[in-house]
C-alpha cells in the first residue's frame, strides 16, 4: 500500500521486493520525502475475500489508480503463488463519498470492526492482534505508520478513548451484520 500510494514509482514491485531491506527502506524513504502521492491512506482492513480502504484522493483519479495498482499487483502475486489465473476479487470496487466528520468516524469504526462482525475472529479483543488492519496503528500497537490517523484521533483525548469507541460498538455491529440479509417478503 505504501509503495503504490506514490504517483511516480521508480521500479516494479516484484523487483523492489527482491532488494535488501536497507535498499527497500531507502527507496520508500525517498518516495515518501517527495510527497507526490495519489492518495492518503486513512484506514484499511484486509479480509480473506475483500478489503476496505478509506482514502483521501490527492490527484485526479488517484483513488482509481491506487486501487488498480494494488489490486493488479496482489492478483499477480496471488496467481503466481497458487498457480492460477484470472481475477482474485470479484466485481468492480465500490466507492462511497464520505460527506462529514461524523460519517468518517463511523466508517473507520465499521472497517476496524469488520473482522469481528464477519466472524473472521471470534472475540472482539482479538482485534488487537489482527495484523491486516490499521486498528493496530490507531491504538498504538504497531510500528507501522501507513495511515494518516490524526483526522480520526484528534476527536479523542487518547488512543484508549478511540479503542473504547470501537470496542463498545462491536456487539451491535455484529448483530447488524447477522441480520442485514434478512428481509420480509
């Protein structure tokens, strides 16, 4: 995600991944210092069959380009690893414009709770160990710094208050997820 946030990518990701850790860090640092991004990553959660991103577009078609690059790159990697071909994710990506700060807070919480509400993990406390989510960054349990968290965390006195905001809604979100497919004929 960090690699493809940049507008001008100096080499293919497959070649980048073959470099030493020091070389990769140097390239990432140089790309980051140029501040020439397609998008800012606010929040993410990678699930077994889909993913969620909250992105702030910084250039025309920045979100579209970022999604194209990350999806194609991951599909290529996955297909080689599993000796298969074709798309990995079904359908076109869906984008929703977030209209205000309150909606943003709730959507970030929804994304961070997604592994729990969809039963990928059994207990809401396991969210603190789910490594494919920016929730760990938000609560200070990750050294990663992929996300621009201030827009969310500035609404809370401390990271613990954000964690409480998320976890206090977990059971409700799981219930909503369980019943959302029910309909009355």
